[in-house]
C-alpha cells in the first residue's frame, strides 16, 4: 500500500494531466457524437416529413377522385328515369320485369364504367328490389340491407353522401367494408324512393396507399367518430381511437407539418391530412426509433468515436508521460536537495521545458547561495553584537541600590553583612561581564542565583522568600549564561506590586531528555494578552529577559524556549526548556539553515 501511494505521489502531475485530458477528450467526443446523431435525426425528420407530406397529398388525391366519382355516380343514378321507374313500380309483368331488369343492368354498367374497379354498386328501391353489380363481392339481400344501420343513417340524412364502416360480420362475409350511401329522392317532394350503395372492401381501399408504406411507416383512416376504418396493420381496423382523432384534429387545426406524440405506446411522428367530403382523416404514423435505427447506424458511430478516443488517449499518454517524467525527476531532485544538500545543483536533463527550468533554478540557486553567505555573515556579526551588549545590560539602578545598601550596612556597623553583600556582588559581576557566548554548569548558575537573591534580600528584607530545588543529577549539565536570572529579577521587581509578601520557587530538573528550569512566584500575576504592551513599559527589564526566548531558539531550535503562564492575583510561572549539554561549549548562530554548530575542543554536536 505504501509503495502504491509512493508511486501515485511520484506521478501526481502525470495523473492529474492525464485525467484532465481523458475527461476532456471523452467529453468532447460524447458531445460531438450526440450532436451528430441529433443533427442527423433532425435532418432525417425534416426530410422524411417533407417526403411523407407529398405522399399524403398523393393519397389524398386518390381518395378525392374516389369521392368525386361517388358524387357523379349518385347524381347520374338520381337522374336516370329507367332506374327510378324500376325502383318505384310495385306491379310489373314478368316480361316487363325481365326487360326492365336488363335495361337497368345496362344503365348501371354504363354508369359503373367510370368508377374504380375495386368498388361495387348496389341500388335498393322502396319496393325492395335490389340490383347488385358484383354479387360475389358483397352477396347481401334486400331484406338485410333495408333494415341495416347504414340504410337508417342514410334515411336520416337524405341530402348527404355518407361513408360508413361495416365490420367483418355476416353481412359482409367476413370482409370489412367502407360503404358510400346516398338516398335517392324525388326532387319536388323529397320523397325517398331508393338507396344507392357504393361499397369498397377495406382490402381494396388499402390499395390506395399501401404502395407508399414501409416498415415503421404506416397509414390509418380515421372517421369522424374516431373509428379506424382502414390501416396497413389489420389489427387496428375497427378499433375506436378518440386519442388518435384528437391528435389528427390538432395537427390539422394548427397547420402543423407534423408533431411528435406517443401513440399506441410508441414515440411516433404523426402527419395528417383531412378529407372533409368523406369525413375522414388520413393519419401517417412513423415509428421514430425503428426508422432512425434502419437509416442511422448508431452503433457504428459509437464504435468510430470510441476508436478515435482510444487513439487520442494513447497519443496523450505518450506525450504527457514524456513531459511529466522530466518535470517529476526535477521536482524529486529539488525535494531531496532541501533535505540533504542545498548547495548541490540539479541535473539539466529531460525535455526542453525541464532543461530550461533546471537551468533557471541552478542560476537562482547560485545567486541565492551568494546572498545567503553575505546575509549569514551580516547576521552573525549582528547577533554577536547583541550578545556582547547583553553583558552590559545590568540595571544601573540595581548597582546603585546594591552599593547604597552596602553603605548603609557599613554605617550601621553591620560590617559582616556588608562584606557578604560585596562578596555576592563580585562573582555576579564577573559572570555578567564575562563572555556571554559561553555556558556554565547548573551548579554555577545555582551559586549565581543564590548571590543574586542574597543581594535583593539585603535590600528588601525577608518579605519575599526564595526557595530553590535543584535535582542533583542536573548539576553537571551546562546552560547558557543569563537565562534564569532575568526571570528572578522580574519576579522581585514586578510580581509583588500589590502583594507585599510572597514566595519565589526555583526548580531545575531533567524531564523527557530536556533540562527544565522553572521560576514560580505567588505574586500579582498578569494577563498574558497584555504582556506585549506591558513590555513596552519595561515589564521585562534587567538583563534581556525579552531576548531569552529568542536567544534559546536561535541557539537550539524551535523545540526549546520559554513558556509563560500566569493568573491574576495568584502568580506567574516561567518554564525555560533547554537541551542536555554535557560539557562547556561556545555557540555560533548559523542563520543559513538554522542549525547549531558547537565548537569545543574541535568537536561538534
């Protein structure tokens, strides 16, 4: 798992670039493929709708011609005196009947010669005489026909030509028909003396449009009541479909070339043309999915797009790999440089971009090295001056007050106390005015603290008591000079402003491989968020207390330094954390890489 994470981390740039390119290529390919298919579909639909509109017009012309022939036939029959006489006379001799029958057949054949061959013509008189041109086509009797609903509907609408659907029952011998009917009336009295029937089988009616159909492209005839009276799909013939009638009326009323609709559970393209004279709608349904799949090979388009994407990804992989490998190697060299050798230049190899970056980096590295060398020397001199200045920061008031105290002791005849004070001041001055860069042992620091406390107690008396607790196993360790004394001085002069009495505890011990020095007072305490502003009023005065933390971190690193915690009216705790130093040393700050160089007897630590 770690190895895998390492590989991913090492190839992070390549993975990011490649993923971006993969997503981009696939997205563009999908968009182009989708757009191509959509545009092809739209273009096909537009072209298909135009073509089918022309086809519908041709089908419509054939139905109009049929309607016209029916109108002409009905007029000719009504104007034929022979037919009228045969349909109205009640009693005719056999000879006259034979002659009249022959005559009417002759008249019907003459009238029928201009009609479509698929249609039949039947005339039924009020005397129930029936003349059938194609008896085999529709072997219906006068009794069946006179009581049929189509005759009743015709009788109720004597001045109209009705186109009525007759399903495949007994009267049609199992063959659905569309029958055009017209009542034959006496013009002067509007008396109905007979009926004209021009039936055409649905199978023959289908011949008007069947040649124009193909798979997924069907035609239906829907009458004014929503019944499908003809269709190239026989399963729909005779069904009631008010929804289809509604769509046909909407398309016709809005003069739409076509509309997309869900018909019979499929998404279809619907075109329509009205036949007002026949009270019919020609409906053309196009199964979009089936037709488009037959004309547009979506799988082939998808396969071509996939191949293009794969080829593009291979090319992108090779190019990205070459570019990112060079940059990754360069990044690795720079990362290792920061860990091991900052002065070693990087290799100027790889692609053009990597070489240019490496060259620029090496040039910058050389300039930076020179700048760091100059800066290091400057900071070393500056810090040396600061450390030398620390030894002269003994508070003049401290010296003045100490000497005054000695004078008073002598004046009061307390010579031994005066001598003790002077004896305490002399090593204290020697320690402060010596080389501040050097270290002293914890034991020596404890003696200095004792001398400093003695001097202050000579001045202030015993109202501030000082207790020291130093672990014996720490006495031999070394620590920088002037590290603990500033905090004791701060406690004496500032911790007991409101409180007049208290304690100062000094603890030095070894904890977690570190030397911990604590100065704890029971004085007034302070708000830590106010330390900065109080510092400006010389809260931390004396021998560079404010510089102690910075000095320790500069010498030993960020793991060491000073921690201060305080609570108002309860006191302050200062913790100084130092490394465990076994021998006397002199420290020189290296500002280039914040490391510490120890020079003692030629040794390093």
